C-alpha cells in the first residue's frame, strides 16, 4: 500500500491490532466486528468499513480469522519485522518498560537502556546493562536505532531528547510531562495516563 493512512484510521487500526494480539493469546481463532467493537468502543459498522477498505478479510456471520487479520493489519501499519529502540531512563518507569513483554509481541525490541546517573549506569535491567548516555551515538549506530523512548523526570526530558536527536532518532515516545523542542523532521508522541483517563471520563460521564 502506497497511500498514507489518515491519523484517525491509523489510530483505529492500532486499537484493532491490540485486541487481535490479545485474542490470539487467548486462543480465539476467529473474531467478529462486534467483539472488536466491545473491546474498543468503536462502532462495528466503522470497524467493517475500515477493514473493507483494504480488502475482504471476513465473512458475514463468520467473522475474521484472527491470525490472518492480525498479519494484514501489521502489513498495513508497516509494523512487520523487528524495530530496535533506545530507552532513556533506568529508573522505575524505565525498568517497567524494558521488562514488559508487550513490546516484543509487536516486534519492538528494547536494544539499549541509557542514563546519566552514575548510580544507575552498570546496573542490569532484564537482559540489558544500563549504559551512560554519552555512548548513545555509538550504540544507536551499532544497533540500528532510530526510535527513542524517554522515561525520565520532566526536567531531564529535553536533554534526553537532544541526545536522541543527536544520535539520529526520528521518532521519540515521551513518557514525561515535558513539552519537547525538536526539529521539524522529528516526530514526538507524548503518553500521559492521567490525560488519557480524563479523556475517557469525559466521554463516559457526558
């Protein structure tokens, strides 16, 4: 597929991917648009419309084959293969991210954990040893890293972003509350659980 997805379609497909990944882990061989709707709160008609735009994946009354649809959406979202990321922050949040199996399920590999705190450098987090952030440029080149995750306090986030950009990162996932100043060719995605919860509460309580 050569055409770029709209933000809305990409966001919905990502949610379908999450549901399908869990459905496969539960042993569900088939899943209906109504079941996906129940897990995502996206209208079943919208789900069928989204999926039909890329081909005929299911049969009326039978549903979708979980494995097949999962593979198709991964192709659409271009998430096949392994993607190496650098994680900045060896604290509690960084340790939780590095130790989570969720990333590996989607082909995302935490290839390096870095920190500027001498007390954290050299410590083990899972299978990785925390490296000094000064080594980021060399590590990113050796391990083919263009994506970075920031899991540090807000007052350290810009320095972490600058280090990632200097190492060639083009995509940054920001788990801090800081507003990052980055070049136009660098994409920042900020994740804030409190804001996400407020968003959910607004629609639930409206």
